[in-house]
C-alpha cells in the first residue's frame, strides 16, 4: 500500500536528492533435488521490492523474521547475487559493477551485521579489525596515520584507545556492536545498512547504541537502512518505514503516517502487537489467518 501522495510531499526530507534508489529488487534461491541436483523450483526470498533513501535519512525495513529484510540489505550491497532489479547508488548502477569497479565503491556503503561476534575474526585484535577496511580500500595513509585513526574511531563510539589491543571475546555484546560501528565508519561511508543493531541487547544498552548512531548520523550526514522487528525502536529512530511480508512490500510511508493510520491489515496486526504501558484500556489485538 503506497501512502497518499499529498502526505508524502508534505515531508521536507523527500525533496532531497536520492542517495539510493532500488527498483523491483528480486532475489530467488534455487531449490535443487535429486542425484544431479537439478533445479526444481525457487524460493522467492525477495520478490519485487522498491525503495529510496535520501542523504541523511533513515529508512526502516520492518516485518517478521524470514520476510526477506536482511536479504534486501545484502542484495543492495551486492553481497549476494540478485535475480532482477535495479540498484542505483548516486546515479551509478551497482548491479553492472564487477570486480575492481565494485571494490572501489565498497567504501561508500557498509553494513553492521546482526551478530557482531560472528562477523569478526576472533584471531584478530580489535585494532586490526577496524583497520582492515582501510587497508583493503587503500585509504588512511601511512601505518602510523591508520593506527591513529583507529584510536580516534574507538573513542568516537564510546570505547578506549587501548581497547585496540584486545580481542573480540574480551568485550560485551554492546561493546561488540560499537566495534562494528567503528569498523563501518573507518572507510568513510555514505550509507550504512544496520541489520538489527539493537537485537539481544539490554534496554539501556539499546538506548546508548541508538544515541550513538544518531550522533554519528548528524556529524557525518550518514544515511541508514535500518532493518528491525522492534517497532518501538523504529518509531523513535527512523524517518520512513517500509513494511515487508513474504518478500514483498505491503506498505510504505513516513513514520507518523504508518503508526497513526496503517492501511494494510498486516501493518495493523504488527502495530497492534506493540506492548502498551497502560492498564486503563486494553487495545484490540489484530489477528491474521492464512497468507
């Protein structure tokens, strides 16, 4: 369900130039069976998603687990092969870039993975993990300059410079999230895909991570594609929302419109499941059957 066009044009941020434009993105995975592993069908993980992200804007992808949110993020970043669709980043078609051409653009879009521990090499120190992207992209200058940049990044995300000598297993879950944020920032990106950045964290730590992301966004004019199933966090942190179900877009619009007047039954069901801190009146729970 596309929101009313008049409501969309009333939002000032939409007048800005689009940093990312995705049109009819599809990611299908083959189903293979038999001795010769013949393709007998496809799993339509993402089946025609379109979205745009403006500079300095946060777009949320929400929906239940398995609806294709993370697949959309990885498809946009070309971390997996897409079946069809267009991904334009600053007027450049990413799906047409291969090899060295794509590698040169990698510094402009980064990802913060849902599980920070599994995304880091346990045999590398935190300093080496943060510095790795700079080395791969050939940025940051001499070794001494890169080491200084690593120390500054760790301090920016709320850690200490001496933490660069430690290893991932020596940190808490919230600290590992901060390390992943520092790693993403190391190559000066314009867009960061945040895949469940507050999952498995205490409420107080979630607030700290969200505040950090917002501070960095304001400082560096970052754009976020914010993947989450926590609608409370989305309402607080994001500018626009895209609701996904079974690999498709069911509703899209600005945060206030979606939360005040959801049009699609699936969106209504999601919002009705948000816990309400009140005992005065019980809100009716919307329940869906079938697909």
